[in-house]
């Protein structure tokens, strides 16, 4: 599809994952591509496991041959939505070059209209997302309108420059609890948080992670079915290749007590999931593994620790602050 804008000729086309990889390599740092759930590593892992029932519509918008944005979409009937699923993907978005949001959305919606797609659902998106800004401004063209609706909440925290600074930022009661539980943990013996470092280690560690995940709680055991296990394994492989995987093992006297599955991207650490050995439950090892993960993120000089979606109590206790996530829906006017 091709059109004309005051600044040049706009084209829209469907691409494949190999082209997306090339765009990521060229524009991953220049564009606002700060969401790990829309990186090629994540999208490929999810699509390869779950994409069979939808039509892939990776959409590239360009001006005079130069890319200005990407919409990683899948289509069911007359609705296009971000590649992913609510049970596995915490946020989503489109990727747009700076100051190109208006021509991008105009071209994208025109392209969808030409394909007889009448609804574009982008969710969950962050409040600092360009998508949210466009939709909240009540985007309206001759054929489309938009709405934004609060969907759920996520928690994150800005990291201080030191561990003592982190502790000082907690409430007095929680600071006391973290110190007390860390002291009790260290009294048990040699406590080590180690990051899995090689592809061979990753494969073995993922087997251990899935085992601990299933042993942690009954609901986690039910969640980790055969298909999700395949997804987690593929995701770990893709993230490792992209340099984004931070799979952390917490051991006590050489015995693995917990594992924390994190993603590092754009100077942020994302807590995706964790599992622990119930034998160490009395040490609050599930919570303490996250505390040690936060400490490691501070020592790595990362800017933000993202607890991701959900409002579990521990996220507030460890310093998380709420971020409202939105559903942004663009609908074709009748």
C-alpha cells in the first residue's frame, strides 16, 4: 500500500521475522523500543508456540523508503491486536520513530482498512506509550476513532545508586523485615546469587527453573502445562541469543534454593517469574530471591526494576509503585 504525505511518500507492507530482526539491529537503539515484549526475541518465541490460530501481520510503515514504524500484529476475523497473550505478555505496543506518530497511525489504519480489518486493539500499553498519547488525544480520522480504558496495573521502582539507599527508601517496618530475613538467610550458610552465563548452562538451568516453578505453589504447577513449558524454553533461548536473559540462581551451601527469571532491556530489569525449593520455604526464599535480584540490579547500575503486571502484596513491600496499564482501541466508523 502506498500514499502521499506532505513530507514524502508513505508505504505500508507486511514483513516477516527476518526483516524484523534487521530493523531491530538498525533501529533498536534509535527508536523508543523500550518494551521487551515487542522485541524480536519475545515476539518470535511467542509466535512459534502460540501463533498457529491467527494470521501474522508484522506491518512496516516507511516514508520515502525509510522505516518510520512497526506494528507487530496478529489478526483474528476483523480484529488486529498485538502479538501475544494476557497470560504471558505483560505489556505491548507498536514501535514508532520519534515525531512520526501521526503519519504512522494514519498509514497503519488505512492499511488495515484495505484488508477489511475494522478494529485495532493495542493492550496493555503503558501511560508513557506513544500509542496511549495518540489514543487518549481522541485520534479521529475520516474513518476511525479511538478510546482508552484502564485495564490493569503494574509495579516498578526507580533504583537508587546503592543498597543502603534502597533500604533507606523502604518503610521502617519493611526495612526491618528485609534485614531480619536476610540475616536469617545468611545464618543458614553460604548464600550465592549467580547468573547463568552460557547456552549450555541455560538449557540445564531452565529444566531446574521449571521444576522449581512447579514445586513452588499448586497454582504455578497448574499454570506450567506442556505448551507453556515449551514457550518458556524457547523464550529463554531467544532472550539468551539477544543478550537479554538474566536467569539467576540462588544457592544455599551449594544447593539451588530458588531461581529468578529476569529480562534486562533498556537499562531496566524485568522480573518475569521465579520458582523456589519448598524445603527452604521457612527462610522466605521466594521473597528473598527477589530481594537478592533487586540488589544485583542495583550493583549493575540499572535504572529501574519492573515487577511487571499484578498487584501482589510483596511488590509494594519491596518498594514498587503502581503504573496503570491501558487498553487502546481504534475502531472503524460505520
